[in-house]
């Protein structure tokens, strides 16, 4: 799965959402953490795009680097987990 390394949720209509293509997946989860390890977003296959908002406070997150964990449960094959970083620029 490809996850971009940077996105810009600044409301200009370009690159405002961070999402993945989960075609062929029975289930998928994406979790985002801030630099302190605090959960800022958790989404499933039906909600796989993040708009740069902290889902607990409903406030935009600060610019910076965020850690993601992406878990894919395909219809065939074994579950895979991908981890990485994405930078938020406003």
C-alpha cells in the first residue's frame, strides 16, 4: 500500500485529505499518532481518509510529523501491517 509522505490539509481543495486505496481488502484500519504518541485519528475501510483533524478534539492538528499504522486484512492472504511517517504542512 502506498501512503504519501506529505499532505497539506489547508482547505485549498488540493491534497487536503490523506487516504489509501484499500481495493481488495475485506477490512483495513489506519491509526495516526502525534510525536508524543497520542492518538489523533483512527479510521476503518469506510473512513480511510484523514483531513488533518484530531478526532478526539475536532481541532486541526499542528504542522509536523505523524506516525501511522496501517493494517490490511485482504480477502485472500494474510493480514499485513505497514508503519511510517507523514508530514502535515498547512
